[in-house]
C-alpha cells in the first residue's frame, strides 16, 4: 500500500535523523567526525564524500554510494516520472528542523555538483526545494554531461508557521522516469549573498 504524502515526508525526516546520528557518530570502527549539521545554519550546509549516504530515495527512485577512481559520489536513478505514483522529493536531503526554520523566509542558494556517464546516462535532471505544508520551489533544470558541473538554484522558502518545519532539497535524476542515472558529488545550501561561487563548489572536469 502506498504511503500518503502527509505520512511519507515526516517518516523520511525521522529516518534522516537516525541516519545522521548513526553514520556520523556511531559508524563501526570510526571515530566521531564533524557532521554537516553540527554547525550553525548561518554557516550553511556542505555535504560530500560518504556523507552523501545521508540522502534518501523516494518511491520509484534509487541511490547508491559509489567509490571509483579515488572519488566518492552518489549514483541516482528514477524509474518513474515526478507526477507518477507516490509524490516525493526525488533523491533528497532532509534538513534538521533548526536548519529549515532558520532558512524559512530568507533567500537561499542551493546547489549540487552533478554529472551523468555511461550507457544509461540521463541527459537532464532537475532540483527543487520542498517545504512540507508551505509550498515548494519551481524546478531548476540541470543539463547533464560526462563532466562535473554545478546546478544552482535561488529560492526563498515560505515563512514558518507554528507547526513542525520539514524541509528537503532534492534531485529528480531522470524526469522521463526511464531509470537513467545521474551522479551527485556534493551539495551546498547557504544564505544567498549574491555570489554563486561562494555558495557552491566550482565546476570540475573529469580527467
């Protein structure tokens, strides 16, 4: 039985909290490392490497952490279109409530470092910022190629009310739902100071 939207997103937020605590604090054999949400939301959020495993895949999508040629990235795919099945934020990062509440009503810049390679490479993806019960951003198209490039969006989330604040930043790797793949190397969310280059990693061409 498919989960309704009002239940899917809160459960996703709960799972994200568990993943953050476990993977960044209690990973077997690992000492504690600074997590992406340990600091102040004013300083922004930056995620890369194995921390990309904090991202979750909605129904009909997949996400797999890959280590290849000394690089760690998240390989994503979508087996359904965004208007099919249970609605979700795609492959998404759930923000802790204090981050979502801080960004509410403020202009932010959110970016992902993306590429697509191989026979099943997706030609285009899109990103979006989602605020449960408060509205979502327009889709930001992200043309893809075999080279890493930064897809950046600017958005002002709606002000927060008295209810729980649940915000997500997501990628739909294949809007056609043909299971084409897109890779994520890094994610950045910060207050928008008018300079994209300070809010996102610089584009990098694969060797």
